[in-house]
């Protein structure tokens, strides 16, 4: 008898649903009109962190690799982008691309080292590499040490978009976010993305079917690092500052919280998670250090009552992919 081999993809392989395009349209419309009701600087910060969380979710949500060192790519892309814009005087778009390129290079090196291990060992290696580069950032002369790189000029994107204008800057950031979001969506719904999900669900089986899983994991790691770099580089242009906060381990922990609160392995979860965490930091700032405690309580509540995250629970209740 002829042996039939079942496809390795999980139950997530399903016909295209109307829910995700509709959700994307609603999200885009909401961000387009939001500046009429919400302070644009808050929205730009939320968009940068939403992209960071989406990049992180690509790795943990669809490959199953938990990285505690993603601040490495976010922060160093921020430094390179700020340095390129301020010292070299390049176009903001080129500055962001330079930051993303450096993040990709760091991702290639860190990924090649980390993917040799799994589970907690993988996470600890990424954390160790990130902390090593953090201490290098403290000492490196071009990073400005504890002062960081300040007064970064926004300049003119593509030679004609004056980013010193608040609304122009906002819609530029929105365009960057939407472009990267669509790229991530395409990745996870491609044959490559299906292999990543198969590796997450059952790596030994994927290996037995002939897939070189280490290569797939490395490519996914580099893609995640690059997109995290785009987020960090864009944030440096928006706030005209690159600082040690961007490369600190706390930033890696924050993006983990954003992803888990929004919904691990969902398309729109990281966006909602980032908006939730940034909103808490912004509107609860009057409580000082208690903001961290409040965030911890919210995280515990989400873990205990909403195991799938906000969007994960919503998608499960409505029986639709989000």
C-alpha cells in the first residue's frame, strides 16, 4: 500500500477569512482618524512599540522561540539611526534603513549562536548577548553613554516630507507601521510561515520530513530582529533621542508583556497589547513607580483569566482568526 504523509501544518492552515482583512481595515481607519481625538506623540509611541511587539510575536508566536534580548536589536537600531541622522545628516528614511540593516546583522550573529539551544537556554543566551551589548553601549563614545544621542533632527523624508511637522511625522510613522505589519502578515500566511508553525508545533516531525529547521529558525530570527530594528530606528527619529533605556533588559521584558497581554500567536494581539501598555504608562504616570506594580497586577490578571490574551480570547469567543 502507498503510504500517505499528512501535511505538517497545523489547524491554522485554513481558507482565507474575511475577519482579518476587515480587522485590518478597521485598525487602519482608526489610526488615520485617531489624531483628531488623541495626542499624536502618544500615538506615534504606540505605533513604534506595536511594530516592536509584532516583530517579537513573529518569533515567539509562530516559531515558539522566546527571546529575552530583543532590546539588543531595538536599541542598537535606535543608536545607529540617530547617529546617521545627526552626525552624517542622511535622509530619515536612509537612517531608518541603516538602523534596520545593523539590527539584521546583529540578528544574524545572535541567531546563529542562540538557535543551537532550545527553551530556557535559548532565552538566556539572547539575554546574555543583549546585556553584553548594553554594557558596550555604556562605554562606546558615539552612543553618548548615559546621556544618549540627543537633539536628533527629523529632517525631510525622501527630500520633500517635512517631518518637523507633527502630522506629517505621524502619518510617516503610520505608513512605516502598516508596511511592516503587512509584511509580517504575508510572512505568516506564506508557505514559509506554515513551516514555522509546524516547527513550533512539532519540530522533530518537521525534521523527519526533510526540513532543515535550524535554517528556518535563523531566517525567522533575522526577520524578527530586522523589524524590531525598524521600530527602534523610527522611534529615535520620532522622539529625537536614542538612550540606554532602548537597549536595557527592561525593554525586552516590556515587549514580552505587550505580546502576552494582546495575544500570543495572533496577528492583531501585539498591536492591542502595545496600545494597552503604552496607555497605562501614559495615563498612570501620576502614580510614579506604582505604574510598574499596576502593570504587574494587570499581567497576572491576564495570565489567570485571559490565557489567550485580549485578542486571543476575543477570536476564540467569535470563532474567527484575528
